[in-house]
């Protein structure tokens, strides 16, 4: 699979129940995303894992009906499934028991509507998964020192000077290495996003 943005070719493979490798690639990329969404909405580990499984079961049951032109992006469709299952779970946990309290009803109605925080959370988690996926694909295209220079300065936040000293390179060489990897990351991310539109 080319990346976390699910292309039409993968969607076609997902629609074929015999394509277990396509499902495995799909789950490998999206399961951490769905799990973190559930956890950040307050679910415990076991509940978040259960919701993740429910999301992928729902996708498997409904994938043959997914139409990119009518349903919008696949990621948006997946997000709606995940959000709805999380909200259903939260609603079941807080279901009122005949109290007649209008504040409970208001809370349930508020929970049932899409909220901007959840959408933003899903997008943030998606970007993290996209970064991890692209980084793992391109790492072997760079020498170890080049990758370490990028990783230590760009991801772990080490100073250029301390990384230069650690790797026995000049600060300028560390900057160049970091820029080379960042440029490749940006190109790959842009390519994957363009393919999915």
C-alpha cells in the first residue's frame, strides 16, 4: 500500500473479501488512529480496543457500498464510522434511567453531534500516522548519519550543535542532512495526499 490515504486501488482490493493482505495493510495503518481517537474521547484501553474492532467490522460490512463520489473521502467516511461508534458507546454508558432530567437529554444531544475537537483530533492523529508511515518508507533511502541528524534534531528536538558534536559533523552538515530528509518527507506526503483526492 502506498500510504495512509486510501487510494481507489486499495479500496477495490478491500471490497474483495479474499484480499486479506489488503485488509492487514489497511488495519495496520488505521487501527492506531482509531484507537487513539477512542482513548482521547475518554475510553479505557479495553473499550478503545473493542471500538477499534467494531470500526473495522463495520467497514468490512459496508465497504462494498462505499462510493468515493457520493461519500466523499474514504478517510472522512472512516472518521464518521469511528466517531459514531465512540459516541454510541459513550451514550450507552451514560444512558439516562428514567430520571426525566432535561440536562441529561441535552448532554446526549450534544454528544451526538459532530464536534470540532473530535474532527481536529482525528486529523492530528491522521497526520501523525502519515508521518510515521512515510518516515518508515524513506528511512532506508538515507545514510544512517543523515537519518540520525534529521531524527535527533527534527523529531527529538536536540540542538543542531549537540547533534553535530555527537555525530562528529559540522553544524552546517547537520542542517543540510535535516533539510534533505524533510524535503523528501514533504514530497512523499504531498504525493500521497494528491493521489487520494
